[in-house]
C-alpha cells in the first residue's frame, strides 16, 4: 500500500515536471524571460557586491562632497541646522560656517559641491529639508548660470556624480536622477564599479588601497562644509594682467537659459512652502576681475526680483576698503574664489546682514550645552564668545577691565592649534564706534619660562577679519609666557 | 539612438517584450508596430529627418508599382529616373552640396574667375546613404524585372525603416528582406539565443576593443605634427582594426537584434583581415555594400566581360564612387581610387597559386597592411594631414609610445586583445562550427562563459567619463 502511494506520488511529481517542461518549451517567451531575468540578476548582483565591497571606490582624500554630506547626516542627528547654505565652490571657499555660527549663536552648515548648478542645489535642498528644518536658506548665485545638465562631460559631470552619490535618500535620488543626468550616465550615478572600472588600467594603487583591510581613521572634528583652498591673495603677476589685458570675466557674457530660471523658481517655492526665509548671496571676485558687471547683475536681478526674497550682493556695491587683494585667489582664470581672509570678511558681512535686515526668529543657542559642545574653541568662537572659567587650556586674564580710555570686556590667552605660541586676545563691546584704526596696549606682568617675573607692554592689533557683531577684537601672537596679570591698558587710535 | 546607449537598452527590452507578447499575432499590426518603433529609434537623433525617410518610402512604393504596371519602356525608364532623382537628390543635397559648391568655386578661382560661394549649413541625416541604397535597389530590381513590387504599404515602410539596420546597414535587398515582412514567424528560442549572443559579441568588439583603439588613434591624429614613427605606425594599424571592430560590431548588433524578433539580415563581414587578395578582401568587408556596387554599378558598366582596359576602368569607377559614398571629400575619393588600384595592380600577383599556409598568412598580412595604409586617407581630415601622417612614418622615436591616451598596461592589453581576437577568427575560419560547439556545452560551462564575457565587458570596456566619443564610425556616412 505504502509502495503504491509512493509510486503514485513519484508519478505525480514526474508528470508535474513534464508539465512544467512542456510549459516552458511550448512557451519559449517564458523560458527566455526567466533565463534573461536570472542572467541580468546575476550581473546586477555582481556589480552590487563589488560596490558594497568598495573595490572601485575613488580616493576619499579629496572627496569633499561626500565628506560634507556624511558630516551633514551626522550633525543633524543631534542638531537642527538653522542656516543652510547651498551653492558651489565659491560658497564653500567664501563663507565660514563655524564663524557664522559663532557670531550668530546658531547652527549653520554649507552643503555645496564644486562646479555644481542650481538643479543639483534644488535637489540637495529638498533632501536636506527632509532631515532638518532651517530658518534661513542661503543660495549662492554663481550656480545660477547658463548650463545644460545633459551635456556635461568629464569634470563637471564627475562632480555632479559625486554630489549625487553622496546623498543617501534612495527615493529622492531616483526622482532627481532624470533631471540631473542623461540616461547614459545613470549607471555611473549609482555604481562606483561602473564609474571607476578604468582603475584596472589607470589606478591600481587605489584598487589595492580599497582592498586593504586597514581603513583610515578619521579625526572626529566638527565639519560644517567649509573648505580652505586658498590662503595667499592676489600677487603682482595677476594684477599686472588686469592692467594689460583687462578683466577676464565679462559681465556681458553672462546669460541665463531655462534651467536656472525654472529651478530658481522651484527653490523659491520650496522655501515659501516650508516657511523658510531665502537669501540669495553673491560673493565677490576682485573688482578688476570682472568688467561690465552691471549686465550680469541686471540679468540676475530680473530673475531674483520675481520673489520677495533677499539678495546680498557683495560684488556690487563693492567694498573696496575690506575686499582687498588679500581676499582673492591669485588667478586670472574665470573662476576666482576667495581666500581664507576674504571668507572671514564675507562671513561677518553675511552675519551682519542676517542680524540687521532679516527679522527671522533665529534661535539663540549660545547658552545651549549642545551648541557649546559643538562650537567651543572652534574658528571664530573666542572672537565672539567668552572663554569658559573651567577651561584649562585657554585662560581668562581679565574681565570687565577698565583702562584709561576703554572698558575691555575680556582679555584671554589662547592656545594655538599649531606651534607653541599663544594668542593674546582682547574684546571690547561694539557700540558702533569705528576702532579699525586703533591698537590696544596692555601692560602685562609675566613670568617667562625660566620663572623670572617682568612687566611688558604688549601692543594688540585690531582684527579686521573678525569684526564681529558684538565685539571689537584685538589680537597678538605671543611667545609661551606665563602671564600673571594685566596691570594697565590704553587704546591708541590714529 | 545609439546601440551602445542605455536608451537603446530600455528601448530594445520594451520592443522585444511587446513584440512577442502583443504584436506578433497580426501581420499588419506587427508591421505598423515595427514602423513606429523604427521611427522612434531614428527620431531619437533628429525627428525632422524622418520626413526624408517617409517621402522616400512613399515615392518608391508608388513608383515601384507604376514601373511594374507600365509596359512602355520609355515611361518605365522615366519612372525609374524619378525614383533615382528623388533618392539621389536627397543624398546629393544633404551629403554633397557643399563639397561640389566648394570644388566649383575653387575651379573657377583657378581659372581666375571670382564667384560668390554659397555654402549651406547642412546637417547630414544619419544613415541616409544606407537607406537610400536600400530603396534604390528595390526600384532598380523591379525595373530589371528581378522582383515584383509589394502592394502592402506597411510591409514596404517597415522594410525601409527597419530599425536594426536603418542607420548603418547591412544594406538589404528587397528580394531577400521584404518577403520577411509578409509573414509571421513563431518565436524561436534558438534564434533569440543566437541573436543575443551575436549582440554580446558586438558589444564586446565595440566597447572593449574598438573604443579602446579609438583613444589612441584619436589622440595620435589630433597631434599629427608631433607624433613619431612608432606612434604613426601604431595609429595606422590601430585605425584599421578600430574601423573593422567598430563597423562589424554595429553589424553584429544589428543582425543580432533583428534575429531576436525573428528577422534574418545578411552577413556584412567575414573575417576580412584573413583575405589573401584584395578582391577577396572586398568579398569579406562590408559585404552588403560591395555586392550592391557589384550588382548595380559594376555589372551594368560591363563587369568582367569586357576588354581589360574597360574592366580596369569599371573597377576604378566603382571604387571612386564607393569612396564618394563614404564621404564628400577628396580624401575618400583617393582612398577609393587606391583600393581600386590595389585590385588592378596587386591582385594578379597575389592570386598566383601558392596555397601553403605561410604564403596565405603573408598574403593576408600584406593585404591588411596595404589596406591600413590606404585608410590614412579615410581617417585624415585633409590631404595635408594624410601626407603628414605618411611623413611621420619615417621619423625616429623620441616620445614615449604610451603618451597617447593608453598607458603601458592598457596598450599591452590592447595588443593582446587584437592577437586573441585574430586567433579566434582563424579558429572560426578553420572550425566554422565552433559556435554550435559552445551552444551544445553543459549549461554551467555555457553560463560561466556568458557571465565571464559580460563581466569582461563591464570591467575592461572602454566606456565612462573619460571616453569622449563612442559613436559608431559609420554613422557619419
């Protein structure tokens, strides 16, 4: 009986297979579809595996875009970004988010990619708004120009791909892809294996590095999207070119096509719908670097005037007093970025603009422990905020110290990140008076390293770069002296 | 739409599925579907030029029937002339207008007469030379009573515009190809599999070999003033291989994709670099065009059945016209002329019977090298460029060979690929059933082989952001 049942079962099984085989042979389309699907799946899995293992990952040493986005996701886990800045390289070299945050007491972050354009900016903003709720969004205007994302090649396309792959929201990436790339570039947008397969011939070192189990330890530092690229300003060779050849950038060449028009409008609407104040920001190039800027400005104005948003244009009127040659990259190329010095001046101007012109209910986070944890000791912090008493590295020498002709809010001795020298810094409340031509002399009782006490007169110079909103800052680098106390002080003005 | 694009990948998948599931049930519906997708395929480049195909198809359809019905020989001739004028008129205007105007102006100025030159900003419609020749063969065959015209408008339109071979051939004869639009064929697993395999081979040739060779060739030709002897030698040899792999890849993909939807296109290449004479070479290279010229130009001119002077003249005419077909420039005419002269002057020597293997190999190498040298005119923009390239052959070697877009590893890899592929062609020549052998292998071995080839294309293909130009060369004709 059991044998019979077994036989019956076997027979059933056989006829099922026969039926199945019959189905497939009689329906070759099904057979082909199954085989093709299986085959494609195997190929896709192979690529996905290679991508996940990172065999063809590019060098991360210069991938600032990915670093920015990773840092953004990390930062927004515990913090809300109050001021979000978007744009291209002009922005991340021209604004210092740490200083901006330190001046205003907010969290600001730059989400900018090199060579990017307003479409990428729009989709980056959309993704960012899913994660954080900024009060102010600032769009740098160099990305608003004539371009066609579908015609990008090599350089700009590579940056565009980096920006795309750095974003993590799968759905928003899928939605944005057709607007950012032509179809032939879709595979490169998703897969490092497909994008960088050429490493097999051109960059074996990177392949070996990618396969090595040792992963570089990253310093856990607050990174808000700033990238210091240029430290020295314009030099004689370029200045001579301005005189002999004229300006390399012609404002009359600046035209707009449909893409920037449509996407600027989309950004305006997006901010409006989210109750966000929108500022358009134009960072300057050296005034001799552009001629006929008014045409450029006119074209841009036509576009930006359609919305009741703010436009802070530092190119015009141009601040000749502060934006000196030290503020600009030494180049005659079309793209001229700002130096570290220039960025500090621009940042303070932006902070002032936000504080004076924009009546937004920005949070004041200077007393929030989280904010202090993030920003204490970072760039621009001590120029705008007090040294904490419990700080063992940085020392307060005096507070509310009245001298012959001025009341000094704070004198402190700060450790420098590099070297043994220290920084002597004094802050005086900004009551609107102009102290930019003044210097502060302090009589200081010190003991040097060999412990012999002495009194020195030290001259502190006015810090034009950190001209904060609340304070005038005077500074001088000093040798590693043990400063005991401030004896006296006097403000000298020309 | 290019074959080597994502657009085509999406297009082809949709077409393949919808063709077999929805449209292979009714001939008319199937043909209309083929017309629409072919127009979509073509319109992806420039939809404006679709009008040329439509007009050309319409006129040839009507004239073909009129010629067949007409009994008066003069009227028949007149109708044929109308068809020729329309088709060659389009081709002449879009391809040769500026060339002829330029030559007239130069000729006049040579005679001391100043003329105002009227150059037009004309864009060459993709594939115009191919589909024009295809439709011409239709009316000429009807005129010569070799073929009966079709009454089925949709079949004819589908025949003219059939997307796999519309822009770069193979140039099909109506006699062989048009009847395929009259019938529905059941789905064939074997045909689809062989089609897909052929497409894969095409992609391999194009992406891995041709596009890699193009990096070196483009780089060398754009630096003609500075390249050294060795670079020039490699640029010339590499271009010969690039052209072969590029064009045969296109043909493979075209034939393969047609097969997947049940259509059979004729073979366009048959290991031409294994030819032991120039006439054999032309029987193996761009077969559909060579045979077109043979049937519609060489034989009507008298062919071989004439005095030796007349035969020589016929050969030269065919090759000069063939050069002109490729492009409106004197370089192409000279290229054609040189190849004609090769047949006239060298073939009598090469055709002497020496059947030893070494003799065959040395003849094949000689033919291929001579062909490669003639291609200098084909590849160069001007006469001056071509002569500079020849001059460069006699220079020493100061620069490093690997400065021209291929580094040492990639260069050696490329040479290895060429040797490998030529050995493979020899193997196929000796054992023509090798494909069957592969197909009959155990499925695990087969699938491993397929996966390896695809992986090889993905990892070793020359594509991506660093490759500026991956268009098929024959698109420009």
